[in-house]
């Protein structure tokens, strides 16, 4: 294929424009250099793959890599078909002279930062696209070329398509150079950087990058490009120093670099490592994750009998090595109980041409007992500079002489004439609000790639911040997609909420300007679906799932990001910042709720733990969650449940006759008492199956409720056996007690109608015997063991259950509810007793349990006196002859927390136990 005639930009009316970007120089490895003259067959070898139009695919490098290798699967592990047409070259490759493709064959314009056209490039259709079903989306392209480079620096340019900032549908690419350019461990020399205009469609983004060759020769390049939707273009060229003229690689011009699609050298024709999991240098990996390696044959093939794997220098056995076509899969399942976080892997194999291959890499796992979400960086500004409390210092975006450094100020809230934090003066940093892309603070966060991607996909950002009351409609908080802040920001404050793009600003509106707030954004691009969980002052705002994906440049992190940066210079306000923290991994909803609001002392480094997965407090007169997923009306927003449900405050309005809780008004929900199976509230509890069964067998349900004085003999509280509530309920109030079935209502009778109570049911279907421990207002009711078993549908949970649902429509009463909580484990009696009775503030998320009393032992001749503090009531002294599996029995003769036993010469062990 020959180069089309270069066209004057004046003739290209109506075409989209692009921007320019320049990356740092990358030194090419000397090991990649091939001898001059070793390239054969002028041009490029191109492989193309395309997914069906209805397939769900990611918009990232790993999707493209696996799509090209033919190993891409859907979320259920099923192979995704390739619809692209094959070429006539080796392995179905297309043989092309130039890389100048556009989806419809249209030319493109290149512009400078001011929008002026600086060059115009012709285009041709992508090879193999459209595929067999005639669509032009969801494809990947691999370009391999052996490029003749002079010694020293060469500047390349690559242009691809971009779109509006809020649709997150830019194309992307990565460029590698290596002895075998297809190898997973080849040197990355360039990748896509978004420098686009914020709300312009169909843009053509140019990134420039410079490589430095240690000597003249042939260098193997691999360019991996991907497209998901909307526009698509890929142009590869050089930019001779000082000329500004783009020259296609391998074009006929005398100044053009020559490219070859093949080589006579052995290394590029050897088998290569095509893919590995976990990814090199990644962290936060679960210890149960297998090590998986994909090897791919070239002219030489893998000798499967030679494959060896080592983990931390120990042979990995048993090793599963499977050959299928040109691919060899290597799988090893490490010991999930290993306690060393650092995992170093070494792979060895030989090929059919006699070549030997060795590759090493490392990753880190989460180990038991460690903090799963350690603080990687914290900045508190106590010293009046950008120094770090934890991790690396921040840096001014434009350097120490730039506008950010000139306009940033440090001082106290009093100095700046703004409110203190929680009533106390605090040291803060003033962030200037100028609409200038040179303002921002470079955050070297220190996190390593995680979540199964090549970027940091799981992290939590927390700030104590004060947004000025005047300024732009929105104000930038974080820039992730452009390390030099030439693109639109990626997290913004906006009119009482925070987020980005369509569907990104859902919330309670509590992030108000002119006041101090603590906001937290917990990113998890590896979740299904990918999500950013947003909290402000301990109040859940939203599970933000719009426009998310693994390695999404607007959600995941490169090694650095820019705080308060907005590259399109239209969304900034003056801010005051007291504390900033970034943590590895996504904090749980419970931890985010426990963060609460800002304090003068900054964001805590140590956080309490909690196994609460769902909590609902009705403070916003709706079904939204304090923790976890919102409740849902069983019969929909227009159904009987929604029509009969009411929200309000005790002692006020419609609830004027409803008693306060402990004398304090409380936000509550009224549950209608109609005998109708369509009434109920769907609870998505977010607890994974546990206890050794296929359902949730271990959990605790807690409610602060009041049941009406009148109505049916019993009143449903929980339905577990039928997700659509067509069966009898499974937990009921009945005449002062609660439970279900024969022997299910044993208790003290204190769960009285017409009064507020805190009710706790701790389920453990994995115990021996299976049991539900029942408490009311901190008072033990019963160890309910009748009709229990693992996976019992009336005791264990499916992914959802129905609150206050009774499918046979005969056991319901009106209820008033102040708080509902569910936990992923059965609470102990001591923990339940610490909860006590109901409170207007709701159910505690973190439990404060008093330390158990200590036993005191004194000897007098042949006897021992064993005692414990007199104010430690409710404990039983037990003894056994054997540990750890001995039978414990109560010690007789205890009086006043003391007893005396005779020394017999045989060993004996004692403990205090709370029944």
C-alpha cells in the first residue's frame, strides 16, 4: 500500500482537532538492538481482533492483549469470539506499509495547544475492520515492526481518537521495545496520555515520545492499540527535531525511518511470555490467587517438558503445564496459608531451537493479621510546607518557581479568617482558586498496581477540606488521567456533591461550600461492577458505578496524580485543606462511616474494624443506606409498600404520638401492617456464603424497633426462605418474644408491644449444634437450636432477604423502625450485651467491649484461692485437665467471685466464661 498524497489542512474543513503532548525520553535497552541490515520485508506485521457488538469488554491494555492472543473471556469465563477478518500474512497477519488508519478512512488534522492546525495527515481503513458482522467497534490492533534507528534520540508521535471527557471512551495504546517485542516483559516506552479538550467530540489526540538508542541498529517495536466505541484512528510517525513536520514511519520520504515486518534474528522468532497473573509489581493480591502464565509459540516452540517455576526460590509443585495450539498454559496454586507478603517468581523454559529462557518478577499478597488498607501517604501541613506525615512529600506542579508555589499559603484557620474544625483552630494549606492548569500538587502516592490491572485500581482518598463559597460551578479535587494536568480533572466538588461526569454527582448534598467536611472516595475498579464508594462526614453519598472499568485512566492511578488539578482550566475554586490521606485498597463502608467528620487533629491513621455490611438509619426519609446497599420496596416504587411507608421524627407531625427513644427524638420509618405478601423491603446484605455452606450461615441481625399494640397474633420481622415473599416468614415477634416455630419463642417476654426495643439475633448454622442466640435490650433470651442446620433456608441467607415480609399473609403488624443493621458474623454474648438497648442515634458500628477480668491466684499451703474483681458480674469459673481440646466444666463452690481448690498434683487449667 502506498502513501496517499499529503493534503493541505485548508482542504480538511469540518474535521476534529487534536492536541499535543510530550513525554520524557526513554533509554532503549542495549539487549534489544539487532544488527543493522537484519530486518527483512519492508513494512509492518499487523494482527487484528474484534469482539461482537454486544460483548462486554474493558477499555484497557489487558483487554487488548488478551483479545490479540485469543484468550479474552467474558465475566463468566466464556471465550469472546473474534470477528475481525484475517490477513494473508503469517498467523493471519495483515501486511501493511504504513500505520495511518481511521475507522472511515478520513484524514485528520493535528493542532497546537491553541487550536491552530499544524499538520494534516491522510488515512486509510483499519485492516480487517469491519469484521464479519460489519460493525466498527471493540477491536484491538497489534503492530510489530523492526525499526532502523540511528544512535541517540528519535522523537515519535502517535495519534488516536478521543471523545468528550464525560463518556470515558478514548482509544488507547502502549508501545514496547524488546529483544522479542511481543514478550510481556519488554520495555514500555510510551502509552496513551489524555490531553484532550473537555467537551469536544471526535478528537484526535497526539502524544509525542522520545527514545534514545544506545547504538545504531534495528530495534523491535510492538504497538498495541485498542478501541471500544465512537471514533477510531491510529497514526504513527516521527517528528524530526525542530521541523514540526510529521513523517510516517516507513514512508517513501528520504527522512523517514525504515521499518521491517520480519527479521532473520533468533530472539524475535522465539516463544515468548504472552501474559501473567498476578501482574508484576502488583500488590493487594489474595493469597488464594493462582499464578498463571501464558506462553506463545513463534517459529521456535515451547518445550513443555522443560518448564519450571519457582516461588521464593522453592520449586513450584505440582505444576500444571498444558499445551493447546500455539499456547502453553502454566498454572501453580500456592499455599494460601503462606505468611510472607513478598512473592518472587522465576520461570524457566527451553524452546525447540535450543534457546533457554528465564524470567523473574514479584508481587505482594495480603497476609493475615496485617492492615489490609495501610496508609501510603498523608499530608497534614503542620510545618507550613508540603512535607509528608506518611510517605513522600507533595510537589508543586509547576516546580518551586511556578504559580502554584507562588500562590499557595500556609497558616491557621484563624489566620485565614475561616471557621475552625469542630470548633478548634487548625493548621491548613490554602489552595489558590485561579483557573490555571499550572496549579496543582503532584502526589507521589507510593502505591503499586493492584486489582489485576497495570495501574492502581484499588485505593481510598480522604480529605478534610473547606471549599470557598464563591467561584466556578465545580471545583477540581483530583487529576488522574494526565500526570502533567493537560486534561480535564477527574474528581470534582459540585454544588454540595462530588464525583465526575454523567451519573457521577449522586449524593445527599451534604458536601456544602463554606464549611469543613471530610470526604472519602474508595475506588475499586476490580469490583463487579467497578465502583467508587463516596462518603462525606461519615454519611454515605453513593455507590458510583457510571463510566468505571479496570485501568480506567479517570479512576485508576499512575505512579503520580495531581491534587486540585484541572487541565482545561474552568473548574477550580479556592480551598483550604487540613489533611489528605491515601490508602492502599478500598476501605469498607463500615470504615468509611466510622471516619465521621473532620477534626483539627487530621485524618486518623489507625481505623477501628467492623463487620457491619449493611445499616439503615432513615435519617434522610428514604431507604438509603448508612452502610452497604439501599433497601428496596418489595413491590416497587409505585406499589403497596411504598404507598404505606412513612418517614418522620418521633413526636412530630404524623408521628406526634410515637414515643421518643430514651427521651430523644429519632428519625424513623413506619412499616405498614397490612396482611399482604406484597409488603416488605428487600435487603441486599453483601455477605458472601460462609460457614462451609452455599448460603450465608453466620450473621447477626440487629433492629431498633417498636411493634404496634394491635394487630395479628404474630408480626413478621424477616423472610429468608423466599426472595419474592411467597412463603411464610422466618422470624416473628410473638407476645413479648421473637423467633419461629415450635420452641422458637423461648425468652423472658420483655419484647413488649408499644415500646422501643433493640433486638439481636446472632445466627450460626455452622456451630455444633447450629444456633440462633437471641437478645432483647442486652438481656439474654435463648440459645435457639430447634430446627436448625447448615444452609437451612429458614435460617441462612440467599443474596437478598425480605424485611417484615410474610408470604402467607396472616402474621403482620404495623412497625416503627429507627435502625437496622446486619453483620457478617455472629456476635458473641459479650459483644451483644455491650449493645444494650435502643438509642435515638442508632446502632453502633464499632463495638466497645470491656476487657475481660483477670484471674488472681494465691497459694496457702495445699490450696489455691482463685478470684476476680467483685464488680465483674455474670462470669462463670470453668476448669479442664487438658488443652487445647479438653472438656471444660464449671468449678463448684464459687462465692463472691472467689473459690478455694485443693492442690492434687495433677495439672489443671482455669478460665472465666460468660454464658
